[in-house]
C-alpha cells in the first residue's frame, strides 16, 4: 500500500448547521468583471465593524463564502452592513447540502480556514481566505515564511481531495518599497497582512497600518527559497516538526482535534500494480569508459591557484578510478572539462563570466568543490554528471542518440511546452524532438500560434490541464499517443509512524540494565547464531557500575560506550525484535521500514479508467530519506491507441536512465533532457 496526500472527506452537515451560520456574497452582474471584483473587495473591507467572521473563502471570479458563530449575525444585518459601503453585492444564506451551491471540498476548506479562530479564546476577523502553517524558522526580521495548506478537489470524486502545502514569502512592506521604488503604486495595491499578537497567525489587514507594520506577498526569489522547507531531513524530533511532513502531520492532528465534529479527513492508500524494470536498455559503463579513452578528456584550469591545482589532481584521480586514462591538460576538440568560478564570484570581483556555451565544454565550479571545512572535495555524483553531460552534448552535436540502445522501429515525437509572460501578454512555445528508428534526431521550435501543428499541441496541453494535473510531455508514434502529466498528488511516508519513532528515539532516552537484559535473553531464543556475542554483552551489563545507559549509534564525546553497534546485523535484527515484540524503539530505522516504498519505479492502476496509468519514481539506491519532487505521482493518459505491454515497456525503460543531474532518479522519459539541452544551446529558453 502506498500512502499519499489524497483524502476522503466525511462531512457532518447537521453539526455545521447546528453551530454556525454560513452566507454567500455575490456581486450583482453588470458585465464589468473588474468593477464586480472591486465591489466584493469593498463589501469585505469593513467587516471588522461587524461581528467577527471566523473564516472566508474566495472563489476566483465567483462568490465569497463566510462563516459566523450561530446567532451572531443574521442575513438582514449582514446585507444592511454591506449596503452602507456598496450596494453592488447581495447576500444569501448558504445551502451547504446543495453541491451546486458549495462543493464538499470548498466547504471543508472554509472550515479549515477557521482553525486559527478555534485555537485561541479571542475570536478575530479572518478574511485572508487562507490557512497557514508555520515552523520555528518562519518568522524573520523582515520576512515571514508561511506554508499555505489548501484542499484541491479530485477529478474522480467530489468526496475526495488532495491536501497540498505550498511555501509563500511575505516581506515587510517598507522594505519592499525601499528596493522597488519604481513599482511603488502597484505594490501599495497589494493585500496587506500583519503578524498577530499570538505570533503565528497571519491576519489580513482590515484597518490601515503603516508600511513598517505590515507584510505583502512577493515572489519567492532564490535566496528566500533556500530558507523554505522542501524536504524531510531526519535529524531529531525538531527536524521532523519543522519539515513539510511534520507540518502536514500537525495539520491532520489539528483538524482531528478542533474540527472532528464537522469534518474528518481519511487518508487514501493506493495499491501499486508492479515495479518497472530498471537499466534494461541503458548502455554499460564499459561503453562510456572505452569512448572516453578513445577520444580523450581535456582538463582546463581557469582559476589557477593552489586549491584549483588540487582539484584538477582530484579530477584526474577520479577519472582513473573509472578506468579513464586518456587525460590531457589544456583545451581539446571534444570532452573539455573546465574548472571555473561561479557567477556570483565573477560578479562580486568584477571579472567576466567564465562560463562557455559550447557543445564540447562542461564546467565544474571552484566554489562547489570547497567543503565547509575549506578542504577540496569533489563528489562522485558530480563526476558522473559531468561525464554524462558531455556524452549528451556529443549526441546533440551528432544529432544521434548514443547513450541508449534505441530499439523502437517507428519515428517517435516528444513535445514539451513553455509559457512566459511578457508584460500583459502570455507567450507559449512548443519544443519537438523527433527520434527515428536508427537513433537519429531532429529538433524544432514551434511558436507560430496560427499554425496547424501549434493549434494541435495547444489543444492537448490546454484541455488536459487542471487544478490537479499539469501536462509535461506528449509522446507520439504511429498507433500510439500518450500524455504524461505531473500532479499535486504525492507519495508520503507514514507520518504517524515517523512521529512515533522520532518521539520514542531521543538522545536522552535511556534503557535500564534489567530491561535490556530481558530483551537480549528473549532475542537469543529465536536467534541462536548470536548467542556468543550476546553473552559478551550480558557480561558487560553485569558490572555493578552499570545501571542505565543511553542507546547510541557510536561512542559519545563523554566516553560512554554504546550498548552495541546498531549498524551490525545483530543490531538491526535486535532493534526490529524490540520494536515488534515490545514496541520499544531503539532506532528510527527509517530506511528499512517507514520509507521502504521509496525505491525504484512504481506503477499504479486506475481501476475506473484503463486508459490512465499512474506512476512515481523513488530512490534507486539506499540513501538518507528526503521528500522531493520525484515523489509526485504522475499520470499517463492514453490519447490514441492502447498502452500495450511493448509501448509501456518502451516508456518505463526510458525512466530508468539515471543521468539527469541527480544520479539516483529521473521523473519523466530522459528525452526531455535532450529537448532542454537543445533549447539552451540554441538560446531558445
């Protein structure tokens, strides 16, 4: 079973009607959408002068939903209050039993937006229309990193939705104006927020505040994005609480604690059909080694200091470890690896950018190879990536695939889409890569929006885009056409189990001599092969000086030796024995248990629609667990033909080619990488 962020909604309508009054505000239809939007804004601006509204939910170009405590505000009072400031909107009681009036997902989101009001005794007007989660790193001097939690309606059932979390950056208005004076008028029109006295409630400003007191939402630039939590990095319980997974876990707890009488979220698990083969058609390392030895590798030191010389020596050593001996210094015709400074260094020191856009060059930055302790370090992943990137550039120069055994006997087209906004106009381009039976390639850019080909692709990518799915790659060949779409449905670890293990395993956890002795004796009854080792451990426990001891992986600085090395086969089996028989957790064991589904490529079936298939790509090698985009579930939609076994194998084999940046996975067929390289080298991006 695969755990996801998809949930089934159980709503108790009678309880909601019993405890709350719900209203819907709509503008009077005039045909002027901009004016109708202004009417809605003016209608809500003075709500702080009425009874506190517990939550608001805005619908794009639609109505606004409000929820009040029962009996606090009647329909007539609310309409009269709004009419004082604008008579262009009308209020009606919301019929929550009518799905045409409000969907189950919308109603659940409205209730969830109430959560800040339910956690504090003092009620306040929450008209942000959103629910935010925060961690210990959210509040900085001039910036708030907020995590917006929303429910996204499923396409298959009105009673199902996805719980989705997205990071947003809110900056102090005075600082934003200080650095963006030319856009002052536009910035001053943005909705303003302020941090409440409770500290972790972000309120929409209803009354005017000066620019130093409030915050506005801005795009998340690279520097701020680094502060956001994108992954689950297990160090301790606080690390879990600060992670996205930890905040999602707390969200489920809060909903259960405060809203259980009104709405319940039941997580939906998915069955995986099979695991796809990996590396079946990927060329061997022998091919790569022989090709580099035949042509030769050329190393260029553009930095030229003592550390860079050590880096070049380390690159030579790593190349030789891979069986590559044909190594030269200085520029060559092919396979040049240049050691350069990064763009930040060049800009700071006012020197020309050392990056060269050339099919025969691959760069490694000097700053990347300096470890935190200022020692020289080049990881194996970086070296493998450089070697593979050079092969890809060679393929592009030759317009023929060499790194993969191409075995499809008909031409195949791969199409991606790119949209950019220039002023008020949105410009969309399509990029097409044709691969022929002999592995040769053609690349095209399609930007004439009047052409038949453009219109055909526009129809596919537009019609299959939704709030849940984003088309990524169209694959076409005679008799087959499929569309791969990313989704907001994700694979998650078992959050409850993670929380339990991390709480059970802390640095201050100790185990008594008597309990440990009892556990070891019970373990040896079913694991006779460890008897001698366990007897030695028991002898050390019988010393009078031992009473309690911390369970540790390694010797502590204080010199207190660990009970045993949990990395040994005895340690792993003993930890499992304690957990299974006594619910005693000596070690989180995250890799082996909680996240065991995060390996290889998993294929998920849609029982209701055989023309749709789902998959996700996890780690192929044991490594520290992180929750990254690779664990988003993607959908394959069959547009023409059928997803027969041969074509399915053709697609999933291409998911197994492990060369894109991270050596452990790719998430769509690797031909997208070729399209991106063609775009970059042809300056089409």
